C-alpha cells in the first residue's frame, strides 16, 4: 500500500495499525461466530423460541469478521441464539436461557 508522504512526516521504522474493509452490507442480520455450529459442510444456529425451546436452523453465511457473520438466511433480526454448550443442544430441547453479552458464556467461550 502506498501512503502519500509529501511533508516527510513518515520515516522508516514507523508503523500503524489499520483495518481494511473489503466489503460491507447495510441492514444485514448478523450473529456472533460463537453462535454458529458446524455440522459437516453446513452451519446451524440454535434459536431459543418464546417457549424456551431450541429450534435448530440451517444457516447460509455471508461476510465474516473477527467476531460476527452475516446471516443470509436462517435467522431474523431479534432471534435469540444460544452461544454456549452448542454440542449439547438438540432440536425441541427445553432450556432455561440466560441473556449474556458477547464473550460472557458459561463455558468460557
């Protein structure tokens, strides 16, 4: 990457951290990566419905960042997804959900 340096304020040995955005989607549904469970070549999410029952939903994944993935199909805005102990969840299972912030899962993930 070339950076203009007409004033010669940049000198050899200097460095900077940068984030390069290659693609961006506006108004996209996104889910934390820790909510995505891989089954073979596919991804699913475990949605907790209004009756505290698990619904396993196949997902179509779009753009991924360090922490999130665009969900092209399978989830809607406002869906509550499980983010911990995914390998123990099954479709139709009744759970006692606990709302968490990203990074606060019970299994340390």
